[in-house]
C-alpha cells in the first residue's frame, strides 16, 4: 500500500476528527466549537465511510473472478473444484 493510500484511508479522516475535537475543546464548548466539531467529525467520518464502502465494492470483483474460474473448471472437468471425487 502506498503512502498516499495510507494518508487517504487513515490519516485524513483521523486528522479531520481530531481537528473537530480540538476546536470543541479550544472554543470552550461554545456554539462555534460545537458546530465546528460536528462539521469536522462529519467530514472525517464520511471520508472514512466512503473508503470502507469503496473497498467493499472492490472486494466483490475478486469473488466474481473466483466464481468465473470455478465455472470454467466445471465446464472442463464436469464437477466443481471443491468437490472430491
């Protein structure tokens, strides 16, 4: 995994959430601090969730490829690869 991928998947959402918490504390739980907290934590959470959903979607490609390979095996040999004969 490249450094840019790690930055995008982990450090960007974490940094946004930490900034939100820091602003909440620094602004002494004022209205601005609460609004900033909600905005930054919301942004960080949405970046993280987008990454999770993207990885889940991509992992389905491997499952489809495995299924295609198994079907080709079935067509050649007459039984599924995991069936013992």
